[in-house]
C-alpha cells in the first residue's frame, strides 16, 4: 500500500511565464522512499521576487514548514500556460520503478521547467534525503502528464524501465523512481494526471554532426552501442534522434524517452549472425545489413561508415579505387582517349572531395592541403604504370613468338 501523505496548508497555482521560464520556482514536498511504495505531495508557485519577500530556500527550510511558507506568497499574476495540483495526493503506480536502493525518504526540490510539449510538462529537480544525515542529492527529470494519453504513455515508459530495460538502468537508460498518479482527480479538473520521475542523465545532443560532438570518433560508436543494447533487450526505441540521446559529465550516452517504444523486438535479421560493421568501414546496402531498419538508419545518421562509392568523371565508382588512384586512372584511360594531365587532376579532385565528406576531421583536410602535390605525383605514377604495362605487353608478345 502506498504511504499516505497529508497535504498541509493551501497549494498555489503553478504558472509558466512566457518570458520568465528561468525564474519559475517549484517545491515538491514528498515522503519519497526509493522502493516500490511511495507517494508525493506537490505544491508549486511562480517565482515571487517581483511581488514580495522571497521565501527561504527549500534547502534552508524545515520540511514541515515548506507548504505553509509557500501559502504566504502574495498576489500571483495568471499566465496562459498553467496547471494546478491542488490538494492532490499522488500514489505510486505498480511496476514502474527500476531502483533497488535502501528505503530512503526524499524531498523533491529546486524544480526548474524545461519545456512543454504534446501534453507533457518537463521539469528538472533534485531529490534531497529527509533524514538530514546525507548530503546526497539526486538530480531528476519530472515529466508531468497533462492529459490521459500522456499519462498512459508515461505508464508504458515507466514499466519498460522497470521491466525489459531494468538491466540497463543507470548505465544506458535512466533510473526510474516511479510513475505517480493523482488520486481522486475530477473528470472536469484542470489538474494533471500524474508524473514520471527519472534520473537526470545530462544534456541532450543538438545533432549528430561533428561540430556538436566533443569527440566524434569516440562518441558515435558509443551512441550506436547504447541503442544496440536497448535492442538486445527486445525494445525498439521508435525515434533514436539526437535529442533522445543525452550525455553525462563523463561523456557517456543515455537513451531516453521511450513513449513510442515497441516491445518483443527481434533485431537480428533471420539467417544472419547479427554482426555489425565496424566504425569507419565501407557502407553496406540495406539488404546486406544484419540488424533492423532502426539501427540501419541510425548508423547512416551517425556516419558510422564511409560511402561505398565515389564520384569521378560524372559517374560513380567503387570506393576501394580511392586507395589505388594510379591504377584507377590508367583503367579509365584505357576506355577513353583523354590526356594524362586531365585524368590526374580529375582523379585527385574526386578523391579529395570523397575524403572531405567521409573524413572531415582528419584525412579530408590533409588531402585538401596537398592536393596540388598529389596531382603531380599521380601524374608521375600514371606514367610509370603505363610504362610497366607496356613493358609487360612487350614481354608477353615476345614470349608468344617463341
């Protein structure tokens, strides 16, 4: 049975001022054990700085006085985006916690809004132990369900964290501290339906581009590996886009937001070994890929491999020729009557372009910097190769005459 927590004093409305989201202040007073039995009491207010004397910081207050202190805040101006948790008791939904820690009680404090999207209000905060014996504060993300459909999605997400993804909790996906449902909610109420409390694992990625990754060659394989581990648990994420990957302070990635996830997923293509190409290898066609479509398109988005063809003379050729430019040039010249100088310049330009696209952080700039010298050397190599080929043909002809 959930621990019942009584609300003391009056709660106030929570507003998200359009131009002042950074000043929004929230206190959630909760008897919050990290076990399967817990409930929350939430009281919220807009930052009172413009109106009256600011209440004491939550970390400086006696928890027993928090709600009463909040009720002393003066007049609060209403804003278009608002929600109310008024005299509401939140109770844990079964099978939505992935933690197995000791039975510790917490206050959820210092909550700051992040964004409002698709019926979900997302905040950041900290869980502070109520016993005063520990200085540990756990950073969390709180996803408030503003609609029935959002609450159902959060219920699905919480049960995935507690079930199929439990082995990855705190390593690849966030720890889940539970989904909470608002008791005795009126059908015509403007109150939210509940909230999901998750470990705050860091900042989301802006994109998969090199400029947005601190170390692209190290980070990209880690992002792919995180999604692979989720798939190996039988879960299809559904939308592994940049903003669903977050990095902690150590640069380790976490995959978040499983509202669109699918269960009982079979990732390995039937009849294959499921082995994936190494980072930096040549791109595979989709029909040769041994895993599901989601991983295939993630690999492409992450630039996990290099293009398997390169463009030269307005056509596309196997990228393996890039390592043998002189042989490629001579093979092309055997089919077309073109000048050596033109071929050398065109092949060098095409290889530089290929390198800049596929190795923009290292080899690409190196090739571009020595392009003129490479063209001159390639011209020399073409001459030597043609002479060797001519000599071979002469020897072969003489041997045939004997």
